[in-house]
C-alpha cells in the first residue's frame, strides 16, 4: 500500500531536476476531451502519451486537454505544438499511433504525415 | 459511454468549463442495499433555473462548435435504465451538484472502468483545480485530496510525471484495498 510519505521522497528526489519556471517552453500535447473525444477513446490516448513520456524520460512536455475540436467524426484527436512550429493535428488516434508520434514527432521533430488531419481529409 | 469512469470524466468536464476550482467526486457502493450513488459537486459558476432545466436536453449546449450536448443526457439515461435517477442542483455564482443513485447489480449497469485513469487525467490536465475523490464500499473508504498532496510536494508541480504516476498507483492500490470499483 502506497502512503503519502512516499511523496516526500519523490519531492526530495525531483526537486533538483524540476523546471520551476512558469513559462514553459517545451512541446505541448493537447487531447480533445469533450463527450465526442471521451466516447471515442481520448483517455487511453492521453494515458499512452503519459506512458511513453515516462518510458523515454522526456522532459518539458506538457500533456493537457481541450474541449471539442469540432470534427467529432475524426476523434480521438490530438494537437501537437512544438515551439516556433505550426500546430499539427492528428486524427483517429490509437495507442499504437501515439508511440510513433512520440518517437518521430516529439523526439525526432518529424511530423507523422499519414496520421494528420490533412491526410485523413484527402482519403475521404 | 463504455463505463462509469468515462461518464464521470465527461460530467466533470462541465465543472471544469464552469470555472470550478474545487471538484468533489463521491462514489458509494452500498452492497447491502444494492445501491450505487455517484455525486459530483463543484464550486463553478452555477446555472440559473432556465439553464438547469435545459441541461439534460441533448439539444442544449453552451458550446459553439456543435449543436448538441450529450454528456449529462447520456448519464441520466444510464441511471434511469438502471432503476435510478439523477438530481441536478445549482446556484448561480455558487456551484452545481449532480447526485445520482441506481441499482448496483442492475444488469444494465455499466462496469466502473478505470476510475484511477479518470482522476489521473483530470489532475494532469487541470493542475490548477483541486480534486477530492472519495470512494466508499459499505464501511470502507478511500480518499484522495489534491490539497493534501500539494501540501507535501510544495514547489513540485502536481502534473510532474513522477507525481502523476504516483497518484495513479496510489489510487489503484487504494481502490484495491477496499475492493472498490470492481467490474
């Protein structure tokens, strides 16, 4: 059974490495979390990002949520913002796709074109 | 919605949209009475009587991206399907509460799902909001209060991966301990 005491240890351990600046400059991953997104599986997508970020010990990436992005039929949707770059919107996400987005886009700076909204619209 | 944890995630989005700074979720499994209650309370901006009357109407929404609002109507339909109901109370400027109760072992009752993932998601995505989660099974209780956590971690942001990870397993263990949210 975990206890609140462990939090104190985590605090001690992370205090040095933590970026305490409020003005975050890193990447931002935004998951659509309205009724449409949740019903389509947004939460497992968010958890998959969390897992990948943890496994790769990536720093300075913010994972957060937004409401309905407006194209409910393409949910789960994810927007990726890299500093100084245009927003990239990924659609019909799966936990498998998340792995590639993390590896190729967040780590190696290469947009996964085939998962983007642009590619999805072309196929329709 | 596939399970109760997703309904809860969806309902709490309304509290977030209402600008709440404190959101309290209480789940009570009363096995003797075969009754399950799920209550959500927030200190958001609340609704007037007209908005409240329309809140359970699927063709009412305050958002502009589309014309339907299905979150609450889906939850109400689920509760009624399971021999229960939902009561909505709201005071403009003070907050809103949703109280629901329905049969625990009703054949149509959706599984609980991953409650710990719902709460983890909410905390991660809304680090400025405080969440209280109480889960009772008969006389046993598990409680998580982000205000307690913040007090211990001090300057470390609550959305830090290590903290989020800890919160997730803390809940998983805690729910296991009381046998809460099983199936």
